[in-house]
C-alpha cells in the first residue's frame, strides 16, 4: 500500500492511497465467496454457484462491495501509519476497480490537530466529608411519610383550609400559547404544597369545576435577578380530604420492605451520603476540566464543533419535549440559546481532545468489560434491551465512538484520583 498526503486549507487533509493488486484480488475473492454462500440463483444449488457466474451476474454489486472491503481494510491502517485522526467521516473518491490491478482512491477530511500537553495533574483539592445530616434524614423521612397519604372525596365545596385540590395546570411564556400547552395533573394541599405560596394565592377559593387564568413573574436565573412573566391556567377537578397513616414499622415495610423505621432511617442516611459523595466528585471532575481548559491552548476542528453543537441541541430539545412544550416553542428556545450552544460545544470539544491526548499518553484504554458496562448504562437510560442498543451502535459504525467516550471517562476518573491525592 502506497500513501501520499496533501495538506489543504486549514486542518484539511487529503490522503491518496494505492492498494496492491494482490490485495485487490484477495478482496474480490472474499466478497464473491461471501455472496456464494448466500445467493439463490436459478439452476444452481445454494452455495454452489460458480464464482465466474456470480462475477458476471452481479458485476455492479460485486464492485461496490469490493471497494467497501478495500477501504475498510486499508484506510484505518493508512491513517494510523501517518498519525492522522479525522474529525469527521472522510469523503471518499474511489478510482477504477479492476481485478488484478492496483486500486487507487482518496479520502478528504478535517484532521484533528495534535494537543501539546502541559501540566495536567497539577489540580489538587481536599473534599469535604460527605455525610447526611439529621435534618436531611428527617426531611426525606417526612416526604416518604407523605407519599403514604390516602385521598378521599370530601363534601367541602371550596379549596381552602386543609382541603386538597385535584388540579390540572397549564403554563406558557405567552398567553396565546396556553391553548397548545400540555397540562400536568397534581394534588395540592393548602399550606403544604407542592405549589409555591405565590401560586397558591391564585387558586385558593376555587370551586370544583372552576377554571382560573393568571400570570406570575418567575426567576429565570439562579440568583433570581432576572425574571420573566409566565401565564397559567388552573382547573379544579375535585376536592379531597387527606388521611396520613402513622409512620411505624408496618408502614416502613410498605415503603420498601424495610424491617423497621430505624432501618428505613439508616438506608435514607446511606443514600443521602452516597448522593452527596457522587455530587462532590462530579463537581471536582468539572473543576478538573476547567483547570485543563485554562492550562491548554487547543485548536478545535470545525467539524468537531458542529458535531458537539448537534449533540447539545438534541439533548436540550429532548428535555424541552419531555416538559410538554409544543414544537414552535422548542424551536424558539433553541434559537435563543444558539450562542450558548456554540460556546459550550467548543469547550466540550477542547476537553475531549485534551482527555484523549492524556489517555493516549498514560495508556488508558477501554476494555471489553468497560464497553459492556457502557452498553448496559445506555440501555437503562434509554429503557431498551442491551442487545438492541449494541446492534444499533454496530450498524451505525459507532463502536469506536463509544469506546472513545468510555476512555475519556476513565481518563477523567484517573485525573480525579490525582486531584484527591494527599
């Protein structure tokens, strides 16, 4: 195999490859024998069709499959040999294919520039001890206790006092959009929630079957300095009385087959501690990423930015869709966030390149067990069978991408360990 590299504009490369005649003949033979095993042709038993007959009968298909076989066999080796890493699927320009003759083709792509690694283990931190407080345990125990409540129809006529209302609530950022908004059903207990006090003020006094529309200023950032007016419609379907059973050992068994309230408290504490520890480690991982981005100057290929933007847009749109927003509002939100998507995508791509370079230098690789766990994680996240997830990944030729993602995660965990070292 002969290779010739052309440098185009920016980071674009064109690799010209010439495959030896012997390899071409071998590919022809491999494809024809594969066809021979599967083709049904009148006048011949299955698996017994002569190769020459197949070649003449399916000439166009044969050439297509042989070209694919040759490219799949030679391109990865050529890229590795020349230290090239495409940031996108290469555009293939095949030459003329003739059995017994050299086969020439070219692949054009935007190449991933090398990362000049600097101090990537310099970030150090000392985490706080993650432990559940008594107040947190009590609050969670109270929420679990509330989940055991029973609701029955009441003779009360107005939503007030300790009466509970079975409501349907619609919301939108413009009044005219309320008609297309998706409603959500809930039971609200006056003075107890789950609706906030300022929203409760708007629904107290409602009668069964009544509908009210109102608007509220809602914070749209974390510190509450920015607010936006949202419009609501509430309909009261029924009025209920609430009965709360005693939280005793029998109730603990109903919650999750716990032997006693004491065991339930213990498990709540353990779960809160686990969540705190997980959240703390995730926070440190983010700090490690910020440190790496500050320490390294990285050129990001446009194709890689585009791929990350598509991923972020898809994830955000999916979340908005789950919240019940109609398509026109989803598209409006996506436009509003377009600049943020590009900035986030650039940082994600930079982090990916840095982690990839660190993983390569430290020889951090994903093994078969890592891959299996990732497929299982993806299947649980998507609510699908692991076999289906694997087959889809394989059919879309994404196994390499999944392994790369796993290796980046392992590299980040390795860096987390370095950051926590005394």
